[in-house]
């Protein structure tokens, strides 16, 4: 009986080793598929735009970006555009000293998933962001990307904490005007965002969802 038991044990170990060598290791996905739409919208309430080095913050009652899902149901590489966001608007933007603040978009941003889902959320990015910020006697530009995570269940895009990929830009022009000098706004300064963008489709469209491959 002892010899039989040992033989069974050896057989089980050999089988396990054979399966381990026969089965390829799990690999991360390289593509994703957005569905939903055809229209898409991201809107944040109580958004804060913080210019980190000069320690100055712009608060906006609302910021909204709207557009359409690109080729819903079609797989694409991580980082490839999933949503075009050609519509942009803000309400109630303000700086505690400089007062009412005009924030306008100069480009058409896009939204893309950039990696595998973890815990039900996807690493994602708003790309090609260029905002013009205007006060009397101060104009500056903010550009770059907004890195964060997209949660399909909560229908939200949450920017990363701290630096998100935006900076004060040197083009179309560096910060210009006497108040820009007073507050020491400099091209290259880091920009942080605080707030969550809810993904709420307009009437007649369905919620944005993400799947592999």
C-alpha cells in the first residue's frame, strides 16, 4: 500500500508539472472595445484646477465635455481613441483674488483606455487637452493629458490625485500680463485637478462601457 501511495503521489506531481509546461502563462490584454453611445458626455461639478507651484486654485461650478463614441463595438489598441469630445463648456469658474475666470478649449480632446482593468476600473486618459485661461491682465494656457481611472459601473472618470499630466504651457504663448507676473505663473508649472467626471449619455444614447479584447 505504501509503495502504491508513493507511486500515485509521483504521478500527480508529474501531471502537474506537465500541465504547467503545457499551459502558456497568462498575458495582459493589448486591446479594448468601447460600446455605448452614439453620444457621450463627461461632466464634473465642483471641479478644482490647481496651479501647483504658485499654489493658486480655480474652482468651477461645472465643466462638461461632450461628443461621440468612436466606432462602438470595434476593438482597438490600448491608447487609441475611444471617444471624441468636441464640445466643451464651463460655468461658475472663479479665482479667489482675480475673480471670474474664463476657461475655453482650443482643441478637440479624446478619451482612451490605456491598460487592463483592475478592481473593475480601467486606467484611462483624456488626450489633446489645451485650455485658455483668461483674467483681466493675465492670460495663460494649460495643455497635456488628464490621466485617471474610468469606472463603468459608477459611470465616472476620476483624475489621478496630484499631477494628472497637465502643465501651464509655453504655446500658444507663455503666461502674459501683469497679474501673471504677480502670481508667478510660469510655463511648465504642474496642474492638478480635483473632482470626478460623470459619464451621463444624452437622451437616446446608452452609457459608455469597456470590455476586452
